């Protein structure tokens, strides 16, 4: 059998909804950016009908908002941000608690390897943010609870509406990795309460950092809300 024959078959093509959602998640489209049906169809090489349906679906999910007749990537105000972090902290904490009960030895080793690999990304907030999402996703999967994973996917989808990452704040990247280590230590010890607390603390510190970033941006604008 040749190498070509051994090559796994390509996965199914991504639909317009997934393509647009991934573009928002990667920061190609940021909060406030206008999404034009014809431009999206050209970019992704799909017809306008599935793009139109995808935009309608994303608007229903509050990922997009109306600006006159245009659709723009939505943004989160202070109250929405606070609400999102409350829900995220509880669900992520539950995932860590369940991971302490159900994670396999292999899954724990993968989590440890992720933290070691992520040390090379210190000083690169964008790359570290992507690695951070992978780390959290691995904990979600290690919970072995499909319904919790589905709810956390929705939460992390909304996180894509944040214009920046808290990991860009000075010192936050190294602190976050130390917090990841504490989470893994608790999961490996099969201590569900400690894992829950460690992950909630991690989310709380990330939220605190984000609030400081937002407060700094307001001061830079002279206190204006625009």
C-alpha cells in the first residue's frame, strides 16, 4: 500500500455557518465589523444562499447584531460580560470536577504536555490564546459529559465576541500557565473539589484582568462611552 493510499480521507467540507464562526473566532472578523453576504460567499467559495442562512442563524444566536440594514459582529457590554463569566466559571468548574473523577491517565498526560508546550508561547498573546482554548477544550472532553461539553461550546462561542485576550496583559500569561498547572494537579490527584476551586479561581482572575484592561481603555478614551 502506498503512502497516498494510506492517507486518511479528507473530512467533510465545512458549511458556511462553521466557516463564518471560525473566522470570528480567529479574529478575522472582530466586534463591529460588517459582514456582507456577497463578500463572504467569495471568500469561502460558496453560494450566497447558505451564507444568507448562516448569517440569519448567527443573528438568532446573538453572534451578529443589526446596524441599520447591515449585520455586524456583536460585542458584549459590561453586564453581558459579567453574566458570561459567571456562567463560564460555574460550567468550567463543573468540568474540572468531573474530569477529576473521569479523566483517563492519557488525558491527564495530554493536559500536562499542553502546559509544557505552551511555555514556548509566552510573549505571544494570540498564539497563547489559541492554546488556552485547546487546553480548556481538553478539560471539557475529559469530563466525559456530552451535555456539559455542548453548553461550554456555546459559552466559548460567545467568548469570540471579545475584542482582545486577557493574556495580553503584563504578567497574565505566566500566571495563567501556573493556574493551569494547579488545575491539572488537582485533576491528577482525583480531588474534585480542589479542581473545581482551581478552575473557578483561574476564570475569576482572567475576568479581573479583563475588567482592568477595559477600565484602562476607557481612561485612554477620556471616559467616553463611544
